[in-house]
């Protein structure tokens, strides 16, 4: 009885072992990975580049004094809107003592000369009235007298300008700083009591205030030399401002620098584009990015760029086309424009071809994006 039991147990164990071997044999006979497939599709592909930059006013005017002195009073604040001719600040003239003394000396000399010439003029006038001297001789004395009066007037004017800042003792002409254009006060880099210098041939002068029209803003950025050749004036850019979320602005490109600048080993070219504003208030100096459309093709045959493989020796692109269930063949392709996600297929495959998804990690990411 025990012998029969042992035989029965052995038969059962042998049957179980055979079943396990058959199961694993069938499993190993299947492909290690079941590859999924995707098809080509028709789409529009845009090749873009992003230029970093900032938003600045189209025209920014620096207001500078016409005379040196001490800033006595400021009548506006940063952010205030002013019209052309509005009073911005007032300067108190602090004359240079040496210049003032020289000007006073010129006034005295001119007065001495005028007194002397006036005596000659009056004496010769009487002689002319009596007919002793000719009209031509008298005209010479009269001309000298008039010149002497003009020289004294000029010397007195120079003295007044050095002393109080303007001719005639009224200082409003030069000491009152007024806006030359209408706009918003962007910056007042000086404060009451600061010494300011006039603008002249040897000095740019002290900036009292900067004024700009914030309704006319531009995007100013830089692009790489490899992309600048593809830009054309009139191209519409899509500008994103970091400080203004979930809003994009259009900007029309109107300037591409003819000369590049070397920055950290890269040659960059400055670009400018006129920003199309709506009711959104945009401040000067905002950092921004502009998307540049370098190339665009519509209704082209394309595939996901993750489906493209490259030959290790020739580095030519190819895809694997399914001929039977989980059976693939290599097919060389010619690629066109790419936006980093989709790539144009110029030749090599047809729209209905089933393309092997060889990069599983990429496939998982794409599936996650589709689910979202």
C-alpha cells in the first residue's frame, strides 16, 4: 500500500514539474517586449527660438539743467505724469567768485570806455551841428558810441547771468527746469540740495529726471548669431513678461543690429520690437522673453521625434516599420523642420505605416500627457 502511495505521489510531482516546464517554455517563446506602434499625422510645425530681454520705453528723455547750481526744490515725484513745459525743479545759482569778479570787472571797463567815447561823441556832435566836421566823420563817432553802449549792455547781462542765472535779474529762464516732452517721470536720480552741472561740450551734465511715454513700449533682447539670419523686419513676436502672469503680448520686429556683441564666448545681436499694448499697465524695465518663429510649415506629414532612431555608424535617421505582428523592418527617412516634439517627414514612410515605439520611457511620458 505504501509503495502504491509513493508511486502516485511521484506521478503527481512529475506531472506538476512537466506543467511548469511547459509554462515557462511557452513564456520564453514570446517576445521579451511587446512594442507599441504609432502612425504619422498631418500637422503644422513651427521652429521657434526664445530671446531674453526687457521691456523699455521707445523714447526716454533725460532732463538736464542749462546752468550749474544747487537743486533748491523738486516739484514732481517718480511716477507722476507731466506735460511738456511743466515745472519739474528749481535751481539756486551759486556763482563762482572768480567768474563773478571777472564779469564785474568787464562791466566797469565797458562803462569807463562808454564814458570816454560819450564825451567824444557829444563834442563832435556839436561840431557837426555847426558844420565844422563832415557827416562821414560824425558817423564814425556815432558808431563807436553805439558799440560802447552795446558792450556795456552785454557785460551787464553776463554779470547778471553769472550772479543769478539769467539776464535782467529774473532767474526763471535757466533756473526753472521744465519738462521738454509729455510723459511719465521714470526716475529722479537727484534730491534736494544736490549740486547739479549744466550740459556742455565737455560734460554730459546732471540728469534731473527721466521722462518717457509708457504707452509706447518696446521689447529689447538679444539673439544668437546662428538665428539672426532667419529674422526679418516685420516679424511678429510673442512676448511673455515675467511679472504679468498668463498673458502674452504681440510685438512687431523693426530692428536687428548690424553688428554683434561677444558675450561669454557667444556672438549675440540686439533686436527691438514694438510692443502692442492693451489696457494692461506695463512698467519700464520688466524682464521678458520673446518667442521668435524662425521657420513654419503647415499641413506636413510628421511623427513624434521620439520615434526617430539614428544609425550608430552613418548617423542617418531611420524608423522601424511593422510588417507583421511584432515584426519590424528598418526604414531610412529624410527629415525636415522640427520643433523639438514633432518632426517633418519628407520621405521614407507613408501615413498608414505603423512605426515602432522603441523608447518606452518616452512612450510612458506621452501617455501621461494624453491622460492629462
